[in-house]
């Protein structure tokens, strides 16, 4: 029992007895509180946390009964999961103010729900210390203010990802890409990722998130981007779990602009590449695509330029045709526009000029005369669309940026939230 001595306005000493507050602290991730261990009680669940009556710094007003608080996690808890809400509820009295800050003073957003429970509305950062401060009013007006500290777990494995595009000007077919280095293991985890990513485009255009596979989350507009669109992408992924022992620790943001509409088409039967800008044909080039065969025929489908490289060495060993194979090649090429991860490019091919416009002789790339390839390179952006027809070999979504293989409703159905 604690006794507090208060002085009246006339200087008289008044002895006021205040009952010391006892703690019943919710276990943090399986560690029972001292009171629970002594009593031999079962561990409480997160769904109904046991009350923690704090030992507050009190400022008595008209009453002597402080609010009774149910708080999670307990004071000095460690290895707190960053995606489990920090909560407080007054089972007796009312909450007056709640703040949750990290060690640098950064404030964590939160709100009070219909049942009177305050919870953070953004995830915590892994491996970070936090201070949780609660001001409350007791049932008869007694004001108290109490603070707790705890630390979130440090993940054994950090889940990393990239955000593309990362600035610059892109073509009208460029999707927004969030690519994790390893899989996001479960549908529920993929859904949590989706909830915390956002695309804002001006002018506004409808679009949808979808998972190309269990690593790549992409957003595409319903139709190709409107030229001149400004796009902002943000991810609030810190604190999410993506697999056993894997947690995201970083957020990201990107801004980019959509350039002129440049949509090309390659007719592999006619051996031509036709370029349209804003819907109007501006150039037609003779080309040679992949010769017939299961390993060399160019794939049909709607592709997107993935990258530009003025000079590169093409080695077939990187796409599964090793040295010593009759189809092996290793050559230096210029004015390269990559269309697939599997080795399809548009590039200069002076050795096949005599076949361009006449027959298909390449290993799968679209061969152009040097001057034509240079023009194509200079006038193309990553994200420009190139649609191929005339092949029995289909372009598969994972072969490149395959969001346009799907119609819009089928793409939207690939959302983890669908």
C-alpha cells in the first residue's frame, strides 16, 4: 500500500491513501508474465489479452480510482512480431490519449475502434525499440499517464524487393513491378502485400494489381497508358512477413512519366516490323525473325521492351544452348532492345540483311539492318509495346513482362484480393 501526501490550499497536510496498482501483463509471444507464472495460470491469447494495470505517474483530480487498462505487449517485451497490433483498452474508465513512437521519435499511426480498443494502423519496423504512452481517466475522474517500452524481433532473413520503374520516361505498355528476390509464400501473405501498395496516376486511369507468379506483383492499366501520364507508386511493406523467418524491413517510392505512344507490330509471315506512334504508321522495316524449330522460332504475343543496351555480347549458353551444340553462338550485337528474359531481342544484324524481308533465319531475335536498328533503338523507350504474329510458339507471361497476355478481367482475377 502506498501513501501520497497532498497539501491543501491553506497549507494543511492531508493524508490520502491510494491503493497501489498491480500488473497483470499479457504474455509477449509465449512469455508469461511474472504474475501468471506464480499463479500457474494458462497463457492468454491475443484475441483476448489479459489486463495490464499500469503503475502510472498519477495526477489525482476528483477521484482515487484509476482506469484499468488491458495492454499488449507487456513492458520490456522483446521479439514482438511487427505485424501483430499494439493494443490498449480501458476496461474501467476511458482512454484520453495514446501515442506510440520509435526510438527516433517517429510516431506510429493508430486509431480507436468501435469497441474502444486503440490499435496501430501501420505496421512496426522489425528490430526497432518503441515507447507506448497512454493517458486515461478513471471512472471517478482520476487521471493517469503510463509508458511501456518494447522491441520488435530482428528477422533471421530480410525479404528484399525492387520497385520498377524507378523514375524516367517509359512506354505505354510498362507495368508497375514489385519483384521480390524470393517467393511470397502464401496467398494470405501476398494479400497483405497488396493491401499496402498504391498507384496514383494523373490523369486517372483504371487498373489492377495481379501476381505474375509468387514473386512478381504488377499493376497495369485497363488499356495502354495515356501518353503524358504521371505516376506515383508507394509501398508500405515494412513489418510484413513473406515466408518462414522472412520479414520486409524497407518501404519504397517511385515516380515516372509515360512517354509518347509507340506500339509496333511484327508480322513474321510478311517479315516486316511496323511502327505506329499515337496510332499512325510512321515506319515499316524489313526484318528476319527466328527460323522454324522448337528452340529458334520467335514467340507470338504482345511483348514489352524490358531494357535497352547499345552494345552487348550474346552467348547462347545463357539461354541453354551450350558451346559445342550445333546451334551455339557468341556474337557482339548493337542497338539491342530486349523483349524476353529468354533471349529475344530486336537488334542490328548486318550478317542477315539479305534475308531481312524475305525469310526467317535468326535464333529467335528480330534482325534488322544496322541503320534501321539504330533508328528503332533511338526512338524506343523501355515499356514500348511490340506485338508479334505468325508463329505457332506462344509467348508465355513469365517469358517477359507478360501482363498483356491477359485480357483485363483475367488479369484482375490474378489479384490476391480477388
